[in-house]
């Protein structure tokens, strides 16, 4: 097909095409990442029961829209299809608005992170004894991040799990924490988390004493990274909208010139 745009606009056209190929690839990548996340961690959303939407589904949704937009942009640019480019630019504007809304949500969520994490940990700690899935989740968190309890290891002392453990034991065990709190060099001891803070068993020598609220720092870094990444993506989208508008205008101008030439030929 013979190009209807010339000069600088032709370079804009090819730049848009390659840009949208990358756009499409990134969309496919997000969908794959979201599917892997749902496959590996999908069960946790049923365990946590928080009001936060599953990140896996957000990735799949954004990736699908991004992939479709990339395909539409590629086709519209290489075929110089005015209607397709028009739809592409309008959808990009809608996606940009959604990204701004998500960015603001993440920004304000950053300030509520401490309360959210504290409520989350308190909620799942209270269900440790009765729910096997929650028990496995807490044990995994405490082992991987070398923490114990919410604010500190002493949170376990006042838990239902500790009270029931004392009732079930033939020994008078007090100040107990799960074995997942134990230091790496004491995990081989079945009683490493029992009868802590006694004269013969100081807690700091047997278990991790820092609470899992320390994870706030990790989540905070992830949120900051996501906000920064989102700002970069939004900048690219704004650039894509401007380039699309320029290419649309050039195609429309070229169409009008061709129509004018046809009318002139007929009249002569």
C-alpha cells in the first residue's frame, strides 16, 4: 500500500508501529505474569479475606487491554487507518485515566500501609489454631522473613493458640510461640518455642523476637517502585496519544488532498 503521509510523518508512522509492537509484547508479558501469580498465590486471597483486589487479576486485565491496544496501534499505524487510530487514541485516554486512578489509590494506600498490615496480621494470627491454610501461611511468612507475631513475638502469648496449647499439654507450658519463629540453629528442638522468657530460656537466644510488621518496609519499597513505574508508563502513554493525534491529522489532511485532486480531475 502506498503511503499517504510523507516527510516527518512517515517516520512518526514507523516509530508508532515499533512502539506498539513493544506495547503488545509488554501486554502479553503482563498476562503471563498475572497467570503465574494466580497459579502460585491464588489461594492466598481466600485466606487473607482483605478488601484489596487480587494483583494477579489486575495484571491480567491491564495486560489484556495493553495487548489489544498494541495490536490496534500497530494495524492503524502501518495501514494508516484513520478510524483505527482514532479508536486507539480514545482507548489510550481511557487507559491513562484508569492508570491515574490506580496511581492515586496506590499513593494513598502507601499511607495506610501500617494499619492495613497490622490489621491483616492480627486477623490471621487469631485464626492460627483453627485454620490449616492460615497456619501454613503464617508459618511461611515467619520462616521466610525471620519474624514472629505482629508487633513482636509476645503477641503469641495472648493468642487463642497459646491458651489452647496450654490446655492440651500435660506440661505447664507458658509463653509459647510457633516453631516457625525459632532461630535457624534451634529449629531441630521441638520445644524451642515453649516456656520463653524464663531464667533458663531467654527468648532472644531461641526465637526471632522482631514482629512481622517489619514487612512494612518491603511493601513500602514495592509500592514506591510501582508508583514510579506507573508514572513512567503514563508518560509513554501521553507521548503515544500525541503521536497518534499527529499521525491522524496527517492522514486526514492527505485524504482531503486526494479528494480535492479527484474533484479537480473530474471538473476538468
